C-alpha cells in the first residue's frame, strides 16, 4: 500500500500565498498536487491501495472529496498537532494492514518516476540550505532524503516509530538496524514544501496548449509556436504597451524565429495565476475584494493609457460588433456541423425548458451590443489563468494577450467590454472549475442536460461579494452576462478534442442564460 503523508499545514509564510492548506493540496497546473502525485504513483504501482493522511483541523472540501473518490484514494484523518512520526504511526494502526510493503510519499514531494524496489530511501541533490536529512555530502553537494520511502516490514516500522517517540528520522534509523534499506538517487525531485522551492518547481510543471510550447529556464519563459501570427501578435502587444501600463506585464526580452517556429521570450514571473487561487486556494474573502479592486484599476489604466481618435474608436466598435456577431455565428455553425445538433431545437437544463441555441445566441448578441463601448488598450483574454498576483507588491500582472483584431491586424487596442466579460467568465462562468473536471454532466437526449458544477460555499460568497460591491469599468456582472454566454458558445468548436468538456461548456452557457434571465 501507499501513503501520501499530509497530516499538517503548510508553513505560515506559505499560507500568505495560498491560504491554510495541507501540503498535498497546494495547487499546481490548475490541479491539486495530490492529483499529480497519484498519477505518478499509479504509473509505477497501478494496483496498490493509496491512502492520504489529512489533519483533522482541515475540513476537506466537497470538490476534494469528489476528486479523491475519482482517483480511488482513501483519506485518513489524523489528530492535529502530531509529529510526522506519531502521525504515521496513527495511520498505520488505523489502516490495520501489517503484512504488506508500505510505500510513503511525503505530501510536499513530487517524483515523476517512483522507485520500484522495497526497503528504499530516495535521495536527491539539495540545492538549498533547508533542514533536510543529509545522507551524504562532499565539498560540492549534499544528498538528502527527498520524501519517498518504502518499508517491507510494517510491524517493525511501527515498533521503530514507538521507540523513537514521534521522531520520524530516528524511527527510520532504528528500522535500518534490523532491516537495511538501500539508497536510490532520483533526479526528478520537485520540493513543494518550501515557498521558494514551490515557485521554482512550478516552472517545471507548465500548462500549455497543443499549439504552444513553453520553456522556462534561468528566469526567462520562452513561448513558441508554428502559428506565427499568434506569436507575433502577442509579442507586439508587450512591445507596444505605453510606459504608463508596462508595469502590468513582464518585460519582453526577445522576439524571433527559430527552425520554422516563431517565438518570444519574457522575464519569468514566479507568481500564482488567479485561476489556481480561485479553484484550489483557501484565501479569505478580503483577499478577493482586493483582487477585484486591483483588476478594476488595471482596466481603468488600460482604458486611459492613450487618447484615441474618433476613427480609432469607430474601428474598435466595428471590431467588437464583428466579434460578437460574425465570429460567434461562424463558431456556432461550425460546432453544430461537427456535432450534428440542430441549431433550432429547444434546449433544457436540469428539467427547465429553454430556447434553442439559435434563439439564445441572437438574444445575447443583441444585449451585448447594447453595452456602452469601453475603448482602450485591450488585453483580449483577461481571464483568471492569464492574471498573476504578486503578493509582495500587491499587484496584478497579465500574460498571454490576444494582440490581434478580427481582421487579423496586430493591435493593442480594443473594446474592454470583452476584457470585463473574460474576467466574469472566470468568476461567474467558472471556466476553470470545468477545466479542472469539477462537474457532473448527463445528456439523456440531445440538448437536454443534467449539469452541476461542484463548488464550495466560499465560491458563492466570493461571487456575492463582487455582485454587491464591485464592477469593472462601471459594468456589472449582470450587464456583461450575455457576452459571457457568447464566450462559452463561441469556444465550443475549439474543444472538439475533449467532447465531455465541450458539452459541459454548452451546458454551462445554458446555466448562465438561466442566471441572467432570472434577474
């Protein structure tokens, strides 16, 4: 059997970034760390039972209960305040299986390749001066225990833990006197237990789309693609920002072509994106109120960064109209053609009868175009995954801009109504929850959905706080909701490679339509 030890909380310094979480629950790549850990463990040991220890001072969220059930992971609640050794002994006695090999992966440790052998301690070369257990050292390096162990004799381990009075390292040394262990060097260790190492490790587990490639090294992130125009547009956006708003983006270092791939390089900002904090963080409501105010400041500064001519404003209005009407109609037609749905058939959600996709689209397009224009510098994809929070300077930074209009012209200008809608599509549209798989979906008959996004009470409180106290560029979430609905409709053909997610986005558009119409 396998145990992921996560029976305490991350350090106080770490909690400033993420909230009060057990180590295995920290976010990385819009997933919990335990999701990555279980994937790695299952690759090596597909048939072993996996247990996860969690301090009883932490109330496991509904979303985690669902994810852990899907992963077939058994949760063991341990008394808060126990040492690692006492916590481990408590789990061993709670499980009550003493005739198997026990494999332990610490909750703050990630290994892409798990050692197969029994009676193993994984060692890795330390790069920092943290209080790890040093197994060997020389003038140039230290080999330390990196958080993976296996013990063939659980009864002996339990006795060793009792003798060591809660001290895990001492217990392992006692165990070794009767049952020697071999040391295995691993070169893929990622330490998530210290805040600095956590951010360094994040750079090694990147999230990227099929048409993009990211490479992060030496404080630089290099983004490349065979889609030349897309890369040129993004690089041009960073290069063309006026001085007054350059502080909201990383510095552009290079823009070039290499072996047929267009690329650009930016300074790497080791900050957390809002989507991971929203879906997987545990931060208080006060934090999100601060984020909302910062986001409004960013958008206002973008709107006021340049004095636009009448001709520029007319072009921005034209582009927005074409984006809302022509592009949405094209995308919807493409989706219907590929899915064999009928555009004029009525829809339903959770038993509620709703208009057809065609009717919903026309109604939302009309409402979206009635919104007052907000011309200025437009990021074009101002969603949570593209907004980074710098906790030390209390500032937002943006990445992955669009930088191109509907006619294919490179530009930093646009209608910030779209940026507001992208923010709301994350906050109320729950795009990142769907991407994280936190939903259940059934479609008994075409276009008739039973759909639920699994949320915690904190999400509803955050949304309610925004509705009551905030707007962006003086636009409320209700005002831009028709545009948010169109965003989900427009993205449908882009996710044909993930049919379940694609249908979830469609059902979610219906959910938001119900939300909008019930005002």
